[in-house]
C-alpha cells in the first residue's frame, strides 16, 4: 500500500509540475517571467521523484511489486489498467530518468535564463518526465505505449521549441512522424499480442508470448523492433535524431541522449523472453544495430556542428546497445543505457555550456558592430576554450574518455561487455554476432577518434573565432557546472556496477546479478559453452588497445593541426568522406522515395482525383439530369390548351384501356 | 316515339364533346370557362337521366354537388380572368404563357 | 430523480425553444433564449446519464422509454417510441452538449437573420436527438429527414461564397440515400408484418429485430439502408458532399455537421443494418471494411494536399469516420465499442477543430493556411487549444482519440469478418498519416516567423471562446485517461446486439453439416467416406 502511494506520487508530481508551469502561466501572463518560481517547481517535481525512487530502491527486496490503480479501458474480452510495476529494471530506469532528469532541469534554469518561453520549456520538460516514467514503470504494453507516444510528443514540442524558425518546427515534425512510423509497427505488435494472448500485461505477454507459433513470434518481435528503431533512432529510422538537435541543448541531453532514445532498448529488455524466442529476428537486431553503429560513427567524424557530432555519436552508441540486445545480452544493453546516460548527458550539457559561452561571444561581436556572423555550435570557430571554461573542459574530457572506452572508466566496462557478449554469441553459433563483433570493434576505434576530434577542436589549440584577442567566453554559472561535475564523476565511476566476470569472479557484476540473476526480470540468451578465461582477458586487452589507439590517433591528428587534419582526411578518403559528410544521403533518399511520392501524390494525384473524378462523377449525374431536362422542357409550352389536349388524350387512353384492355 | 335513356345520353355526349372542343380550341378565356360549364352540365344531364331510369335519387343529389362546385369554379375562374385582364389587358389564352420554357 | 417523459423532454425542449426564439424581439434575446434553452436541455439530458442503468438489460425494451402507440392512426403498427439504451445514450449527450457550444460559437459569427438561424439550430437539435432515440423506423425516418431542412438553410443562408451549391449538393446527396431507404423500410415493414405481426405493417425496432428474412432480400434491403447511411457517414466514394458542406457552412453548422450529423450514418448502420440484416452484414462486411480503409488512407492524403484549413479538417473527418465504419463491420465487441467511443471522440475533437478554425476565420476572414504563420506568438491561448485538439485528433494516447482508434484497430485485427492483418496494417497507417496532415496544419499556421501584419495584432481568445472550448478539452482528457465509465455504458448494449446478430445468423444458417470423421494414415488426415 505504501509503495502504491509512493508510485502515485512519483508519477503525479511531474504531471502537476507540467500543469503548474504550463497552464497557469498560459492564462496568467504575469507568471511567465517568474523564473525562480518556475525553475524551482520544475526541478523539485523531478528531484523529489528521484528521492522516492531512491527510497524504493533502497527498500527493494527482489520481489516485483505491481501498483494497480484503475481500469483504463475495457471492451469485450479486452481490459487494460493503469498499472505500474516496480522491479529491478523499472527502478534502475526510474533512477536514471529522474536523476539525470533532475540534474538537467537544474542545468536548464541557468541555460534557459531570459528566454521568453522559460515557462513553456519547464512545462514540456516536466511533461516529458511524466511520460518517461509511464514508459518505464508501466506494467503493460499500453501504459508503456502511453509513455512512448508521450515522450514523442514532448520531443516534438521541445525540438520545435523555438518555433519562430520554421526549420526547428520542421525538425519537430520529422521526429514525430518518424516516431509514428515506429509506433505504427508497435501498434501492430500489440494487436498480435491481444489476438493471440488476449492481454497486454507484461506478466502474461512474457509467459505466453513464447508459446505462440514461430512465425507469429517472429512477426511480433520484428514489429516491436521496428517500433524500437523509430524511438531509438536506428536504421532505417535514424535520420530524425540529428535534426532533433534543433531543440535547446538540455533537451538534447535529456531526451535525445539519456532517456527517450533508450526506450527502445528498455522495451526489448522488458520483453526479453519473447525476443529470445525469435532467434531469426535477433540476428536482424544485431545486424541493424552494428550497421547503425558504424554508419553513424563514420558520419560523426565528418561533422562540424558540435551537437551533430554528439547526435551521431548517440545513434552509434544506441547501435551498440541494439547489438547487445540482438545477441541476447539485454542487461548489458541496459548497463550501457545507464553509462551512456552519464557520459552522453555530460557531453551534451558540456556542449551546451560551450554554446552558451560562444553565444556570449557572438553577442559581443554584434554589439561592437563587427558584423561577423558566428555559428555558436560550429567547432571550426572554437578552439582553446580550455583556458576560459575549465570546469566544462574537465568534465567534457572525462566524458570523452569514458565514451571512447578508455580502461577503468564507465564506458569501458559497458562497451567491453557488449563486445564480449557478441563474441561469446559468435562462438556459440550465432553468425550475425561475429559480424556485430567485428563492426563493433571498428566502431570503437572510430568512436575514440571522433570524440578526440571533438574535444581537441573545441578545447585545445588556439581560439579561432574573430577578434579572439579581445573577446572570449566565460565559464557558465553554477547551475550549469554542478550537473556537469556530477555527471562527469558518474561517467568515471558509473561502470563499477558492471565489472566483468573475469576480473571480479562474477560476483562483482552487480548489474547482471540485479537485472538478470535470481528474480531479475531480464532474460538472457543461454550460452552452452563459456569462453575460456584467457580469451576473455585477451578480449579486454584488445578492446582497451583499440580505444587507446583510437584516442591517440585523434589526439595526434587534432591536437595541433586542428582543421588542417580535416582537410587532409577529406582528400585522403575522397568519395567516402563526401559520403560521410553527406550523411550517406539518406535524407535525400527518403525525400525522393517516400516524402515526395506521398506528399506529391497527395497534392498532384489524390486531391485532383477527388476533385475531378470522384466529385466529377457526382457532378456528372447532375449534368446528365440537366441535359435530359433541357430536351424535355420543350413540352412546357405555357399554353393551357396544349396541356388540356394532353389530358384529353390521356383520358382517352385510360378509358380505352379500361374498355378494350 | 318515346324518349329513351339513350336519347339523353346521346345529347349529353354531344354537349360534352362540344364543351371539350370549346376548351381545346377557343382562345377567349371566358368562352373556355363557359365550355367547362357545358361539360359539367353534360355530366349533370347523364346523372339525372340515370337517376330517373334507375329510380335512384342519389344521382340527383350528386347533381347539386356538381352545380355548387361549378358555381365556385366559375367564381374563382372569373376572378382570375379579371385579375389577368387587369395586369395584361388580354384574355387570350395564347397570350398568357408565363410558364413557357 | 425520476422525471416522467424525460427522453421526450430532451427531444422536444429545443423545439419549444425554437418557438420562443421566433417570438423574441431583439437579437440579444434571441441569442440568450437559444443559449438558455440549449443549456437547460443539456442539464436535463444529464438525467438520462443518471437515470440510465447499464446493468439493466435493454435487449427487450429500452430504458426511459416513452411510447404513444396511436400516433400514426389505426391499422398500422407505427408508434411514437423513443428510449435510451447503451447505443444512443452517449450520442444524445454529445448532441445536447454541443447545443450550447454551438450557440456560443455563433454569438458574434452570425450577422444576419439571427432569429431564423437560432430557430433552425434548435429545430436541428430536436431532429438529431430524435434520430438517436427513436425505436420506430418510421419515426426515425421522420427525424432523419427533419435534420435535412434546417441544415440546408444553415448552409445555404449563412454559408460562404459557394453556399448554395454546397447546400443543394448536401440535400440531393442525402435525399437520394434516404428515399431509397424509405422504399426499403416500407418493404421491410410489410414483410415483417406479414411474417410475424399478424399481417399488420410494423416498424417497431424490437419487432423487426426478431424478423429474419431470406438472405437474398436481406442483401437488397441491407444495401439500400447502408447506402443511405454511407452517404451520411460519409463513406468513400460518397464523401464529396462533405468538404463542400463543411467549408461553406458557418462554424456552428460545421460543428453540428461533424459532431453529430455524420454520426447519424454510423449510428444507423449499427442500429438498423446490422441487427436487421445479419446475413447480409456478414456478406458485405469485407466490402465495407475495404471502403472504410480506403477512406482512412485516402481522406488523410487528400487532407494533406489542402491549402484551406477548414477543408483539411473536413477531409480528416472522412479519414476518422473510416475508422468508425471499420470498427462497426469488424463485429467484435472491442471494435464496436471502439467505434462508439470514436463517434463521440470525433464529435468532440473535430468539433473543437472547427470551432478554432472558425475563430481564426472570425479574426482574419480567411482560412487559407498561407495567410497565417507564426501566430503561436500572437495568440498563445488559441494555439494551445489548437495543438491540444490536434493531438487528440491525431490519436495521442492519454487523449480521447487514441482509445477509439486503438480499440477499433485491435478489435478489427481479431475480427472474423474483416480481420486480415494486411488490411488492418493499412488502416493503421492512418495513425501515421493523421500526424502528417495535422502537424502540417499546425506547422503552416502556428509556427514560423510572424510576418503578416494582421497576424501580429490578432487578438487572443476572449473568455466566451475559452468557455466554449474548455468543456471539450476537459472531455478529451477525461475520455483519454478514464474512458471506462463511457465504455461501460455501451458495453451491455453492444454485447447484446452482437448476440442478437449471432442468434439470427444461427437461425438462418443451413443446418450444420455433419462432422466428417477423419482417417489418419500415419502421414495425413483424409476425410472418411460417408457411411450412409
């Protein structure tokens, strides 16, 4: 009972915050500029749920608890409730969501200061947390879907937050619609479960899902995976995420790095027993994940917009997580979700801090009337920021090292575990896992390179913005640096919950024990023969080497030479570089094969068809009627006597028929 | 020579046809109205004749109805004729063709 | 609380109000009379909600029924017979709720012949309420036709530039269908009277439901009835009157048209076509489902191509009502329930969309999306309501539209009649397309730079406008998060209807073939030769 009310509070607080920050200022404009009030309420309604989640976590004894509030909808044999499940997986996700969420809310107080939409921003952000909590806590697919679409909505609203620029709104539309494509598949998967199982409750789906016939399972899992590709930006639905960087940076950190984009992984982990029953589709997942990882990593190397680099890096890291899911190591995927939330959150917030600073420079340039236009996100105009923004630089470096997989930092443990699991699955007969492993290693190298590039171009070297001798950015206020440090430290130590079995003799891998062992809700692929200890050590060394060599390569290229190395690489790789810089021209391809045909078809074919063919037939009936009456109207002479003659003949006819008929 | 029923009927038929021809061929509205009266009275004649020959008074009663309807019709008809004459200064039916296509 | 003749009061109160508005002397009195009458009607109609007990079966007799058997004269069994069951309760309430909202929305929108306008509006409400509550087919028909005349004038007098064309088109379309339906219902009445009512022509719904006619006749009558209702719905390809009527009608007219008039078609399908002609329903279910799915996709695509915001919303109705028709012909409780909740949802959210487009029109005297752009900055409250409604209309979970769409698609997916996965998959793309065209409208109208001077000085919503949108928004949330009370109202009636259909089907089905015994030869089963 106590847990029930805590869960209720946990869910309702962010919602109340959204209402308070959104509806009240909407109708009472004087409230709109009360930044302290709005910021405090907005942050508190996420921070308190974090404390609640921590309390629940501390008192958790390994037994899942379901809080069933009320029946959402019931029709015929179908019934679904607002029920929430507190177990290992949902608690972990809740902690990440509210913890990172609260930090980012705090960060936003500083970052969004002075924006006329301050209130709106916090309302959307609170609403996002509410939706995300529904997503991770829901006890059935439909509540999960409620959160799933809810976060999509908030993502749409926040990407297009600065709506006066149509580009931002267009990016929002793109995100929403691409997500909807995924949701379409998700819906179909739910229909399959309802038809075959008669319920969407996780307990029943997990228990009875694997007993459906094989092709049905395959379809269901494939559709779920397509749903996940939409939300988690995988091939083929990944192109919305880089565009989503149009939103304010805290949004990119919270939604498009730490939480929302990982919900596809969460969903697969939640339904892991069903996914495991479809080995064919797991191959697909592993391959798609691996391809996404390398495709995004290659693009990331060529981008100049600091947020775009991080966005493609996110896509790439999500690809890793899908590799983990594909080889049946769902808990590792969740582990990487967690560490990724730390270091990518930190990176995005750091980039936000940098942008904040560069904005200041741009502002000063304008004020002095130098007439320079400066894109505050373009790394080509940065450099040497280390001197001016020490906290930002240090935390950014920590996170960069973590994501690159430098040994003993958080990213190292989770990424290494993914590669190990892929290798292990490969040795036990899953051929797609070999592919994923090789691609994963290459991507690990690329990751280190592009992250080193981003770091060195931004913070090291000499400043490249105009009048750098006179103008320089300042370090951001404490509301911005505090979250940076917290996340920076977490990206260092966050990995120690998942120390590989070989180092810690299995007992230290807390996350595996917590999620997948004992009562844990996450299933894993059964492995018949374990890899030998020596091999495992070898893999760890290999992974570390790849990361270190990669980072070292990046350092050599970009520490001194900066932009010159870009030019050198571009000429060296020629066509490939162009392809990467053009993002494989996927957007252009979609424009050509999907958007143009649909929209053009609607405008050039369907609408005219409706107007001239369907409606034309209706009007044709009218014209025919009119044409007939045009002839017949000549009967209407207007002469009474001609009508009388007709009557007489009519009478004679009738009488004649009566007499002789 | 006895005047049988047939004689009355023949006379009525002749009157009726004259009335029909009058309605169809004359152009003066008043004459047309008079022709209509003629048709009605032809019918009246048959009614009375049948009534007499079948010894049933119902036919004669019907005649009164017809006469009253005829009177009403004449009144309305003439009123319309006067109204038309006032506005169009003619009572020639071939000139009154407002409903021509 | 038990008011006698409650149902009849709800039906005829607006008619009394119509007389009152006719007698009123100033424009202000007219408006206030109309507002008071519709509000009172709504309050009274809440008695239907409290007075209706979903636990009591309405399979033999409706609740809150009022009957006047001698109404039509002797010799025929045509009654004044109205009542409430789970199928019509919510639709009646939707009608009475939209009443005051429509009056309020017309407050400053209607500038000429106000007295006639409000009188017609009130007559229209009586007609619509009567349609939903009639349990006698002739009575239903009379009310059905009664709605036509006021709507004709509302479009034809207070409409836009092409109003006469639109009004005539609307009337001709509907008349074609309903006259054919009249023929069918006369035939049905005589046939039923002959067969089960001692030779007395009957149009009593409960009698007709018991009457099972030969499959061939069912087919014809079903098609005649269904044609009339499909035109009203409107089902592809009979929909072209709708965009014209919607675009030309004044805001209030559009709201009523979208909110309740279209539901007369879907309601008619459920109330009459399905239980009267179950064999034919099964035979034609796939045809109608395919047309409905075409309508979903086609309506959405055509909607995306529009440049006029009102026309876009009008075409979205074609798409949304496609879902309802699909749900009806799925013949599963889930889908049917979804269809009913979707009828209400569509009334609320599309009604609200028309209201907001009307408000934009009142401010700028244009509906072309190109004339707007960036107005989220100048009219934040209006934009909030618009985006909120758009999301409800696009079926965002947590708002009303999702409940209907989900139940319909899910119920259709498991349906025996229309449950082809591919068909349902195509129907589900409607969810994507809804986002495409609705977000496009928001994008074109509300976002971007605020470039046009007239948009910059646009006034935000006044309290009257907020007041009339607020109940709709509250309902969107309520029905999104807690649709259970609404679903519970119609659940027994829907189950009962489906049972009736199955029972009639079983009755008319040829005696089931004897089960064939199978022989197993170690590899496969083969039917055993008959041993007769």
